[in-house]
């Protein structure tokens, strides 16, 4: 509850051009220590100062506390202790905890004094202070305020509102009762009569979690499995439907068909538009597979996602060129963040005028839970741990690296162990809920060797859940590489955190097209076991942390399956309601585990119900071994509505063939 008046937050410096080749990496470490024990507070390990009162500190300051020695005290043991956090508050006191929580959401709370003065200083600064709790607000107890039958004392008390419902606030706090420890509780107007709430920031959800996306893509028939229905062509653009039997030399990427388009004039395109409710800050991503149709090469064009219907349109693009032909499909992706309320989502492909025909398949558009994952709005919504640099670059900055998509990309490096950039996404999360994060990463500039870890955390419960994807030896220039990891909640949680840890003192890492979403399928990362999955027939299946020379694609485990008959499969089924036109996509990483190669099989996604059955498949073969994981994907559209339907994802390994490794299964 103490405050050091001369403590300051050191500004995080931005990159200089020379830094691009010199700053980089450290070994991966958790963003914080265990949530159950310390709430994720960075300095929970500070030692109680012998003879001190409400004083905890360090004789040797940690690198993530740049203000440690802004206030000091000599303990009765004769040692000098640094007591301050980067915002000028005493470590392990209530003010320090709240300042760290506000900083995680982009607000600098330096200068508000002892807890007793926070409310009056906030009012003077123009912030709202009232009796209405909301997520992200500060619960403020003035000096000697009544609190559940007692008084908080002359210095007052502050806590952070994790969530709120009506007049009830669920708060987290430090040093409640003078313990210097993490503590959570619920308070109401009757249990804490004099508490007020300071509204420095607004956290997404405002006390109840924003609704998760339904799981269905608003773009219908993105798999083109029966026709090009729901799609239209403008101007001179041609739109055709092909199957493997069409004899073009190109087979569908997945399912039974794909779309093909070309144009003779600039601005001509194929597109689909559908209704969606879009609020400012909402982020949507579009992805697809593209190819030059036939034996030719050189197909090119632009993928665009639009948010429309508001006072101005929002859009983002991915430009592709020199596409290979035949069946060498390539992945493309772009994400856009709404700047205003919108009412439509549109996805559009512009083939280069006069260029070769391009094939399009597996189009997927969905709302992501993250904000500004395309970094087109700079580093808005992102935060950095102390000692970590972060900045957004455009092509015009001449770094040697252009954005993967859109107009900018994020770049980060660190000289501090545990240094990272991150974003918190408050949500109500039930046991079994699964979330996946994906992104594109690269070494910024003309150097190589970028490395680090992409992590997704579920926090706020009795223990954290997390999963990671470690990347290393990244190429430079514009050779972006995909990264993805999925996590399943083992306990109820209240927050999703996505986090990038660049390696300490390594090259600068570029990040773009970040996407966080809920997966319909549970435990698609197989990080603990094979729960939620079952076998048909006589399938052999087991979860491994390693299998010969093969390690998990992401997280701590993966599944290995092997079949002896065509009835053998690995399956998971979820109850799900869907309407006509709803489209769902299933993706995964597959491999021949161990030192061999040649594994093959089929991934299928099914929509099942009383009114009919739809499915789509992706057949894979000649899979490499070692750690050369291969991405697969297939999409299916509902042609009938089911109020009590089910979604099933199923893997059929080839009978008698090599075992198949599976990881990062994701359905949305």
C-alpha cells in the first residue's frame, strides 16, 4: 500500500535500424509464476525485508524490474534491499499489483500515491470514479474504509476487478491483511460499503465475457465441394468449378471440387459477402489455398477481406505471385481489425489481369479473439514485458522484410530472460474448452536465425493451462513461416493470454497474421493424453511426448495411430447446432513418426443430424518423417439445418501402412 514518489517507469525504447541484426533471444520462460499461487505477479519472489513493515525486495534486482532501486531500505541483516517496481510502488503491495495489471492492458498507473489517494487523484485527472464495478476497473477502498466488518487502515487499499455482475465484483489483490500474498474474493456493496471503482481502462467484455464466435465461417461454401454456389464474379472475371475428373492437371486441395478464376481487366474479381455483427476492435481473418491451375506456373493475385456497412470500410490484403502449378497448393491469409461498427464481411480474390488461371479452395473466414493480430494499427492492444522492444513496421520502413499481409507487421527483440510481448483476452472458459493461436514469423531484415516461442495461456483458475510452439533458425527477408499451438482448459479459467518470447539477444523476430480462436474439437493438441478422442475398429492409438526422432509439432504431446482395417479410425464428436450454409473447417499437422516416411490416410469432417449428413475429406500420402510435419485442411458446408446436430472429425490411417502422427487438430 506504499508508494515511492521518486520512482518512474522507464520508457521502452523502440528499435534502431542497427538493432535489427543484433538483438534477440533467451531461453523460454513462463510469463509469470503459477497463477494459483501468485496471480502471475512478476515479483512474487521478492524477499521480506528483515525488520521492515510491508516491505519486500531484492538485494540483487531482477532484470524485469527497472525501478527496483528507486527506493531502498537496510534490513536488520545489514543488507540493502531494492523495494520498488517499475511504476514506483512498493513490491508485493496492493498498489504494485494493480499497477502491473493495468500495465498489462496498456495503462501506466505511475503517480497515484498511496492507495488512499488513488480515487481523488483519478478524479482530478478526469477518470470516472463511481459505485459500479466493471472488468478492468480498480476497486478503491479509501482510508479507514469499512471492509467486511473491518477497516483497511490509513493507507487505504486497491484491488483489480477481474469480472463483475451487477453490484458484485470479483477482485484480485496483493497484501490483503498485510501478508504480501496474492488473494481473490468477491465483494458487494453490502460487504464493502465504502468501496468505489476507478475506471482507468475498459476491458473487453465489461464484466461478462464477450460471446465466443459460433464456430461457423460466415463465408459459405468455402470448400467448393459441389459447386461455386454463394460466390459471384464481377466484370471480366471468369468463375469455374473443377473436380479431379475435370482433367485440368490440378486436383482439389480438399473435398470434391475447387474454384478457378481469371480476368482480363484490373479490378475484376470473385467474391462472397455475408451479414455479420462487427464492433470496433473486432478482428477477422481470411485464409485459403491457392495454385496455378494445370501444368503452368506463375499465377498471381490478391486476397482481400473487407468489413463493410459502417461509416468507412476496413480491409486488409495478401498479395501472392509465382504460384506453382498442378497440385502444389499454397496457403494465404490476411486479418483486419474493425475501426467502426460494421454489418458485413466480404472475402474477395482479384486474379492478375491477363495472368494464368488460379485455383482457390478451403476458404475460411472467422472472427479471431485477438485484437490487431495483423498489426495494421501499429502495436495497439499489445504490451511488452520490461526490457523488451516492440514496434510495427511497414514496407516503406525498408527493413528488408515486408508485411506477410496487410500494411504492417510486429517486430520484437529482448535482452531480458522472460522478455516478451503479449495480449490478454478476458473470457469465461469452461473445462474442456480448446483455443488455438497461429501466426506467421520471420527473422527481420537480411539476416537469419531468429528464434523464440509462441505461447497461449489460460489463466485465472486454480492452475494455469498453456501450450507452446518453439521456432528457431528462421529465414529472413520475406520468407515467413507458420507457427501454431493449441491448449485445452483443465480447470475453469477467466483469461486467455497470447505471448511471444523472442530469444534473448537474438535477431529481431517479425510477427504477423496472429489469430486466436476457440476450437470446437477438444484436446486437439494432445498435450496431456488422448482424452475426448476414441477409436473405431481395432485402431491402435497412443499419446507420445516423443516417438523415435519425432517431437510434438506444438505443446508437449501428439497422437500416433495405426490401422489394420478400413474400419479403423480416430474420432471425436461434438454436439453442435448449425444452419443452412454454415461452413466448418478442420485442420491438423500430420507426419510419419520416427525415422521412416510414407504414411498416408484421410482426414474427414462430418456434419451429422436427423435431416442428413455432409462431409468433406483431405487425403494425404507419402508423409515425411523426423520432425517434418505437414499441414492438412478440409471444409464442409451444411445444406440442411440441424438444431441438435453433431460435428465429427475423423482420421483414417491407411490399413497396414506406416503409423501416422497427429497434432494441432483445430475445427472452427
